[in-house]
């Protein structure tokens, strides 16, 4: 049971979040200010959303221009900005076409529908989809069924059937499950698990999945909602493995803060959906499309992939140097600006302590401090982040385990 106590500061908002008592008023780059004028270094970027940080000097006027022209029209008519953003996504991914929606779970929902119809088109009327331990794919009924976290599923059954779960990074287990489930049509995973604790799928594992999918006519579907859009130092995290997926849901960082989702499909998945099979009222609206186009353009012009790689390596090295040998520190995981500091104990208390120290972070999977800063972060800001976080974690670990 949820014993949600109505927050006195927002009695009319449904209490679905455990919020920190900080009200933010504005931001600039990697910094945000609260309503009392206090400044925070933003190590979270709205959970990997604000790719260009806050109030970016080229994104702001572009969005102002777009708001003054068209915000929304509907998908009854051509939306030229959809084609413009789709062409960019196709170019940087090497895939074939794109469906636009508004969020991560919607992108995953579309991917799941594509996987099922891919089966039906082959005469398989009970298609199954392989998902993984530790996975997070969203909170709709279908995507929470694909998610592995029992806390997220509790109270919302019956779950959607048709999912087969396997352990991450265990190719032999995947091969056995593929043999045991002849109705499988797709393998679906995050290239780097985010909410699950920053757990990367290994390069050889991804390459093995690509081979298995080719051999058994399965779709390889990579959820890059969190790890995509340059965060790891390549446009998409799977590009480090030199493979290409058949279906790739995107969302968080694509619009630099404007809600957007996209499913990018390769040739085997691109024509599974036809007119009438899927749709959304808001999906692909001109404001979101403009945000996507400007985000990708600015990322390219300003070399933000290289920056993510460089600044991420600096933060990782700084954290490792500061924490190695400290009792209770396990490891730093992840790549580029998607990093997790794994500890040996639950560390939710660090959220409040970080805010008190002027830093925004997240804690996920109970024991992992997660960093997802904007891709514009400078070397000086990265040094400040490490300079705040290392002593904070050390002090936390020095306390007796509760
Ligand atoms: C955040 C996230 C989602 C869900 O996105 P929403 O926009 O919150 O619906 C799905 N998959 C992954 C990997 C995510 O990180």
C-alpha cells in the first residue's frame, strides 16, 4: 500500500513522486537556480533530457521562432519538419525510416507493436518478445510488463503476456531461450540499462544478439531512450559495438527538453506498419520536430559527441581516483556522460545531501549514484562536479551502515 502524504506545498498535484523540497526557477547551461536564488550544478540534466543544458543561446531563439509560426497541426497534413528530422536520424543511424511520438514509453510501445505485427505478418499469431533482467522500458501497461522491476509492476496486474525474460550478457541463456520459444519475434533491450543501475550490454553480447536475430529472423530492438543521442560519445550507444539494430526507440535527449519520442527502423522493420496501424495526435508536432532538428544540428556544429566522450572520461577518472580503496565503493560503470557510481549499500540519502551541497544527481537501483549531465558540460564544471561528489560519497560511506 502507498501511504502517500499530500505535500503541503502542492496539495492539488497527485502524489506520484517523492520530490526533494527544492523549487527551481531558471537555468543557464549546466547550472540551475531555485526560487531562493541558490545555485546548483546540474549533474542530471532532467534525467538525460536537457542535452544542450538550460536556456541554450541557439535553441531558445529557434523555439521562439517556431512557437510564433506553428506549434501543432495534426497528422492529417504533411509536416515538413518531420521529414527533416527523420532524414537526420536516418543519416546518423544508418537505418531507414522513423515514426514520431511524444515520450520514451510511447516509442517502446510502438516498437512492441512492430514486433508483434512482424510475427503476425509471418503467420505467428502468438508472437513473443525477449526482454531482460534489470530492464526498464516505461510505465504503460505493456512497457511495465516488459520492465523487470517488481516494484514498478506491483498493483497493476494482470501483466501483458508474450514476454520471455533472459539474463543480460549471457549469450548461452539467450540461445537456449530462443530454442525453447519458437514464437519469438524480437529481442528487446537497453544498450545500456539506465534505471537498472547503469549496466552496459557488452560489445560481444550485442554482436552475438545481432547474429542470433539474423539466424532466426528476429528483430533486434535496442531501447536507446536514455543512452542514445550522443550521450556515450557516439550518436547511439550500440555504435560502439559496430552493429545495427532493426528497431531503435529514442526519446529523452532528442528534444533538449521538449517532449519527443521516435522509433527509428531498419529495412526489415520499416514497412511492418502501414496506414491505420498506429498513430498519435501530438506525435511529430512542429515544435517538437524543430527542437529535434536544432538539437542534432547544434550537437554536430559544436562537437558535442567528442565533448561527451572527453568530459565523461574526465569525470570517470576523477571519481575512480577519488574513491578507489574507499570502503563501500564498488565501481564506476557506464560510458561518456552516462555514469553510475556503484556502492555496496542503499544510498538514497545522498540525493538530499547532494542538493545541500549544491549538486543535482540521481540514485537508481538503490545503490547506484547516476550522473547524466548535459553534453555541453565543460572540463571546469566536470572538475567541480567531482570535487563536490567525491567528498560527499566518502562522508556517506564513512557513516555506520544503517
Ligand atoms: C526513461 C526511459 C523510458 C521511459 O520514457 P518516458 O518518457 O518516461 O516514458 C523507457 N526506456 C528507457 C531506457 C528509459 O530510460
